C-alpha cells in the first residue's frame, strides 16, 4: 500500500460542563460529542525519502511543527524508528480554531492512516494513548461512533448508541478564540448552578425519545459566558438564530462556532441560504 485517503469529520458539543481545574492545569469536564458531516480530506502517500511533508490549502493552518498532524506523524516515526517518509495533503473544509475539533480530527485520521501505511499494528488503546498527547479531542475522533460522552480532559471516551440523527445550522464568525485563554479566564460557577438544568442527566433520554424541543432547551456550554465576555457578538448571533426559530442555540467547544438545532433538514438548509447573505462560514450539518 502506497497511499490512503481519509475523511476527517468535525464535532459539536451538545453540552459541556466544566467540573474543576486539575493539578496539571487542564480542566475535568463532562461533554456530549456529536460527529457531524463536515469533513476535511486527508491523503497520506509514502514518499521516496524519509521526511514528513505537510501540504495544506488553508492559510491559517501551520504546516510546520505546530500542526497536530505533523506532531503525530513525528511521534510515531520516532517511537517506532520508521525509515519511510510520508507526504500528507490536507484539504480543509472545517473552519480552523472554531471549536469544531478540526485539528484533533486530522490528528486522529493520520494516526489511523499511518498505523496502516507504516504497518505499526497498534491497537485502539495504544492509538488513544498517542492521541491524548496531541489534543484532548483526539480520542473521540479515534472512536467509530456518532455520539460519545467525554470525561476527565474530554479524552476519556464512552461511546453512546443513539438512533437519533439531528440537523443543525452552524455559523462560524470570523473571530479568533484561543481555548487556552478561555479556560484560563473561566470562573467556575457555584456547584448548585452547575447542576441546575441537570443537562448531563436529561440529555440522553431526551435524545432517545427524539424530543427535539427538550434537547434544544438542554443545549449548554459552561465556556459560553467567558467566550461572550471576550466576544459579545456571539450573543447577538445566538439571538439571531433564536429569532429564526431554532429549537436551541449553543457554542461548540470554546467557540467561536455557534450552532442551532433545527427540526428538519429543510429548516437547516433554509436558514443556511438566509444566513449566507451575512456570514461567510455557514453550514447545514447533520449527525453521522
Ligand atoms: O487539549 P487541547 O489542545 O484541546 O487544549 C487546548 C487548551 O485548552 C489547553 O492548553 C488547556 O489550556 C485548555 N484545556 C483545559 N482543559 C481541558 C481541555 C483543554 O484546560 N479539558
């Protein structure tokens, strides 16, 4: 085998509860991940030399050592003393640094691809252990599932089987949000407030019943107030979605991506046409 092409999907967080700060500086959290049909395309090709080369068509994606893909490829190459080089082409469709997990998803795709191409025979847990070192969202993307609960750093994954498929309108404003800054500024709400809506308890039953209105009400993200303090326009964007009859609106990850839950594909696509007049990065997306 000389070459592998992979689709690298994005995710949304239907809820994200921050529990506490850990001694290692990260935060323990509980989140519900949903895999969506917005994909980057990644092609790995063995090259004639021993180098790792990254090619990407997006100006905001670093092709050097800062790139998650480059980090993961070097990690495997050095650990297993792989002589062969690889050229990695990334065709970006997932907005960069948006809270959609694009970089982590790319890293997971490259882990899976290089495991085959370099014939490393790593099992799932070994891949997860490498993935965790690159980013907290990588383990979710290594799991072949539509839904999962993430705990600890968001990197301890429990797959959830749900027959439910949701449609969303997804808008990514052109502002830069840095996860590290958001987590650093975060002031944890008092414990009572944390559990007020019991989101983490009620969300899965609501999804199982396909009770979309209740799912919409339960969407929540503990990072949202910190992000909106930095970028108040995100509140306007949520209000805009609400005025267009979405069933609930929420920030994904540490943003700036905001999504609204819609009751149908038709509604999501109608909103996309409407919002595309104002926003450049608008998508109608569904669970995959
Ligand atoms: O692991 P990831 O690349 O997603 O993390 C980016 C930054 O977000 C980390 O450097 C850390 O400051 C913060 N973070 C955190 N707790 C988490 C995940 C991320 O504090 N569970």
